C-alpha cells in the first residue's frame, strides 16, 4: 500500500508542476492545445491528457523502484499460512527422511512463513548436492 500512496503523491506533484508552469507544448494562451498535426498553433502531439497517462505509469514505476531499492522493501508473493502444509524431504534427499512444516508459533503474518524440520536430522547441503547429480 505504501508504494501506491507514494506513486499517487509523485503523480499529484508532477501534474501540479505542469499545471503551474503551463508549458507551451501543451497549452496555448487561450487554454488547452488539442491533439493533432497542423500548421496552426492550436494543435500538439503531446497534449495534457497524454502527459497524465504517461506520468501515471512513470510515477508508479518510480515509486516501485524507490520502495524496492531505497526503502529495502522486497516484492514477494503471498504464501498461504496453513499449518497443514508439509513437504516430504524424501523427495529431495532420500537419505534423510523427514518433513518440513509451517511453524505454528510463527507470529509475524506479513513475512514469509517459517518452516520447522521434523525428522532424525535436517538435510545438509552435501546431501542435496550428491542427490542432484
């Protein structure tokens, strides 16, 4: 939600700046310039409505990049947090049978779910490397 609010803020500021300065490419002395190609001075290829559409896309892209790179927020998918979710580890490394289940005591619902291993011993990277070859 913060990305959307930031994008909306960037959009409003950009539109307000354009409306304040009224560039001659979008506005004439009598008002708005229309879209089109003509030798008369009342037409333009970059009207205000086209600017607002393009600026909406760019402001959302700027806000997304800002939240990802500068604020440290990551883009992640929503994973359902159910306690019945279990993945047999035997499909990954048959030498270490066991299961990973969602940690029932995990109290932070906004983050990715945390898993707990049930078995003799958790698999090591060595076990997974030897099985994947």
